[in-house]
C-alpha cells in the first residue's frame, strides 16, 4: 500500500460538478503549488468524485488548502501502435484549509531545577 500523498497550495479555480454518467460525477479544483522561484510555481488539477464533490463547496479562489490524494491510472480502451495511451489522474479524497499565517509558538516556561 502506498503512503498518503499531500499537496499544499492556493486555490486557482474550482469547477462545477459534471455528471459523467447516470451514476458518476466529478469535480475539479486547480491548486497552485509554490516553488522557491515564483516563475516555476506549478498548477495541478485534482479531481474529486461522487460524494467528495461537495467537499469543495466551502473553499474559495486564493485560499490556501491542503489536499490528500491518490494517483490513479489506467490504459486506454483503444489498443494499437498509434492509439495506446495511459490516463493518469490525481484523485482527491480529503481537503482542508491551512492557516494563512504561522501560529506563533509560545515560549516554554523555564524548567524547575532538578533536586539532587
């Protein structure tokens, strides 16, 4: 089993849910992941499905979030020398807001001297 993957960044876009079939719906969110040099920031599309689509309702453009996700992949149904392909998807399953500013740490009280 693979470890939990996490993406932290700012919301760029939240798309409406799409009904792909009678029983399957998806909703995409775009996240900008910061790099050391802002010219190299990455924008990643994360897909939420079914009942997870509603998780995106409480988030807004510009908000910093953390998303837990799985990477999924499948081969295309068309197989041949020029048509074979693999589709890869980042499948979100949990999202939460992050603190926009770091929480200040409280100084620890000095330790009492040890009795000897």
